[in-house]
C-alpha cells in the first residue's frame, strides 16, 4: 500500500453513530444486514448494508454504537442505496467484527 499523507487522512470523515434499525438483507449477493444509523444532529441518519452476519443478528445491533466513514459517495448495493461505510475487521475465519468505542460517547463524534 502507498503511504498516505496526513492532509489526505484528515479528509476522511469517520464518526460514531448508534444503530436505530437493522433488517436482514436476503436479496444481497452475500449475506448482509441493512443498518440505519443516527450520526447526531449535524449529520443525521444514514443507511448502509454490511456483510456482518457471521457475528451479528439485526435484533442485537439495534442500540449498538458503530464507527463509519460518512463522506464516501453513496453506493448502490443491489436495490439498496448505501450512504456510508461501516467499519470492521475480519476475525480468523473472515467474519467481520464491527469497530466501536469501548465507552459511551456522543453520537456524531468525529475520530481524532
């Protein structure tokens, strides 16, 4: 991977939000869950679809804090328009584990 300069990194808007709603997305090419996330008064609600079914069900995601990149262009995922990229890392088997703060923080907080 190429090195990234600090000014370019600062252009990436990474924020914390709280999952308001989650639904299965069986129509997706790979098993996925649709998420609606509150990023606070400044950003509002954004939606995304994520391949996170290895570790999460829609029911247990509601109320959970997540971290996402909110300034990527929207992307069509099947019939669903994804408005941000939720962040996670793969476990040893390739299942995605979501990134989240380890303490409660205000929604909309920007990563520093």
